[in-house]
C-alpha cells in the first residue's frame, strides 16, 4: 500500500535545507518514527529545525515517494537528478 505524507506533519530538517542553501539528499526515518530531511553534508542534528513536510514537498515533490520508508530506514541520493538508494539504519 502506498502512503502519502500528511502535509502538516512535523519533520526535522538541517539548517541548510531550512534556509534553502542545499537540496535534500538524505532522508532518515529513525527507529522512533521521527523523520529527518538533510542535505547530507556535515549535518549536525542538534541544529535541526522543525517544519511541516508540506513545505519541503513544495520545493521537491520527489520526496513524496519516500513516504513508504519504514522506521529504522533511510534513503540517499547523489544529487536531485539521481535515484534514491535505500538503506537500513544501524542500531
């Protein structure tokens, strides 16, 4: 079954994504179910911002395909023109 993000669902993003300085190249759904949308470069999760995922989808609709990520998994891509590669998080 294909899932969709609820546009007002709160997620974390790094300052580079929040300030529109870099694209999202790394997405993590941690074992607690929290989502992180990161640029993948020197991401310090202590500095993350909380935003509604709809704001991120407005700038990158390709993110919608990641709504099916299970807890404890992630996806990354080299650039916005590359396909997502999926992985499991280490405990």
